[in-house]
């Protein structure tokens, strides 16, 4: 029997980057910086809150620049993890939804309904994306067990984490709405140093602000 003192609670806040320069498009791993609006969205979402012991960010500048600013302002340790980078959209990268639908009106609907079998040309396979995000997530929980962490990342990355902790079917992940600068909080409870399958993750709130 596990003593109550041997249980720990880890809190992870996920925040999506704000609007990048160039507006809405399938950006994937293109490294566009935040627009002025995007900076303001992120600063407004966080305001003066700083409850974290650690900040972890995707290395893409639309995430890392804000993470570094927040780290400096509040003296919170900061690191990059390339595994939290957005899914690679292949030939779709840089194109807007309107541009994609000009060539095929059903192209996005097919992808949203069944992304496993309608992968964009030359894109990262969804199963490969799942593997790297879940690996990064599990390592994060092990490394910062019992702490409050902020992960600055992307819509696809956040969908994959939330899908994973809720045990949603992989092909349903695009049903999750993730707004620019939207914040989701996950609490993970379980035995200290216990295996991942013994941990209880819960989605506390989704797509909000602090």
C-alpha cells in the first residue's frame, strides 16, 4: 500500500503561440516570428501570473521568443525541447486553408476527419508525431515531477498531449479547438517514481487565459 506522502501532483500549463507574421496558414515548421498582435495575445493571456518553476518551449521563434521573455522577466529557468515542435505539414506548409481548397474543396475535411489516411504530401506521419510528443511529455513529467511547468508550443502539439491524456482516438485530435495564446492546464497525480500507467492525468481547463 502506497503512503499518502508518496503521492505527488504535477501541474502543466500548455500555451499556444500567438498570431505569427503572415496570419493564419498551415505553417508547420516554418519559423515565422510572432506579429505585434501575436505578442500582445500572449502577454494578455499570461498577464502578470508566474506560478511556474520551469518553462519549456518549442525551438521555433513564435514560441521561444515569448518563453525567453517570460523567463527573463520572472527569473524562471527556461529550456528548449525540439520534440515539442509543431507537426510537419509537408507540401501544405505556408499555404492557407483557402489556397488548399482551391485545388480540392474536400482536402481539409478529409484531413480533419481521417488525418491518418489523408496525410498531406511529404508531411510527418501522425503516428511519428504522436511518438515524439508522447516521449517529450513523459520525459517532462519525470524530470519535473511535483512542479508547476509551462510548455510554450503549438496547436498540433497541444492537441496531441490533450488527446493522449484523455485517451481519445488519434484520428479525433483535430476536433479540439486551440486558439492563438489559448492556455490548457493538466494536473497529473500518482505515486512518486511510479510508471506512467499508474498516473492519473486530468484536464483542469482548456483554451482559456490565466
